[in-house]
C-alpha cells in the first residue's frame, strides 16, 4: 500500500506520531513517505492512504495547516486518517476541521485520532509536565498508535462519528489565534547567551526570525506561537517576556 504521511510540528510531538506510524507501516512492507508541510510536499497521484495531522492551538490545528490542506490537497478518491496532538482532549477539535475539508475533496475518512502529548507551551497558568507525566503520555500514545497501526494492517478501520459540527467556528478560532500569536511573538527575545548560530532563523516555520546587521536576533510580527525557537535553541537563549523557560525535547524521552 502506498501511504503519504503529512504533518506540521512545532516542537516534535506531531512529527513523532507521523514517524511512529510510518516506521511501523514500513515494517509491514508498505511504501511510506513522511513529510512536513514546511517542505511543501506533493501528495502522490496513486496514494492509497493519506495521513495528515498537527498540534492543537486554541481548539484547532494551526491556520497554517488548514490553509495548506485547502491549497495543496487535490480532490482524490482515497482513504484518509487525520490526527491531532495536544496537552488535553477537551478542546481537541482540529480533527473535525481537517476531516471535513478532506472529505469534501473526496477522501474517505477512516479515523479521527487525538493524542495527549506533553505540553510545550507553559507560560503563565499553563504548567510544564513532570518527567513522569511525559513518560506516561508517550507510553499511552504508543499503545494507542499500535492499535491504530494494527487496524490499518487488517483494514478494519471504521469511523463511528463522521459528524463535524461547528467547524466554521473552530476555523474562526484558528484564524483568531493566528492573529493573537503575532503579539505573543513580539514578547520573544534572545539574551546574551545567543551564539548567533542561526538555528532559530533557519527553522522558524513562519520566517519570523532574522539577523540584524549587527547579528542580533530580531523577531518580526509573523509568529504562530509554535515555540520551536525556544525549545530548539542550543543555548536556551530565547526568552518569553524576558523570562527563561526550561526546554522540552521529546527525543530525551524516546529510545
């Protein structure tokens, strides 16, 4: 079976899901392609299963992912699985938004998967997960993923609830948050620990970070609040509201 797995991932959680599923299906003999929307990938003409997912920002997947699906996914008669990652499931409605858009493009939605993964946005009232919480979340997600992969292999997936109510409102939330995120981004700054390596400039999915002429780091007004810059900086030199936060790196918790 030819499988395309497309994702957007700020700090690695959604990428982890994509790679976990992809490697399991490769072991099964399936032909799998895993790509980030940052690379603007092309979906194979003869794809048999499309899997698309991303994180939850304000009850929906990022507007960046929604717009990519609308603009880049062509109408096709193929099976599809959508997924989201978030610190909790109460407002994990992004799968409904993705499912509705892909169903309109002709895809047969087999599953809408939601995964609880460690929080990477822990400012103000949002606490950072403990090491034990992170380990438990990843273990539980792995079990959930193993069940999904087994059903894919057995071709036994069936969607019990295809209703995607309130998608317009959820998409409006995504658009509203994308505007708010620009103001969040204006609170980011690099401190004296910055070594001018340019990693944040290179990896920012919004091209929101640049070098000034004197090589100081400048944050513009296109931030989407993915927090990749904070968590991937080799010197933890990027602060939020002039405060330093402990970094999250999923690779520290997986084999």
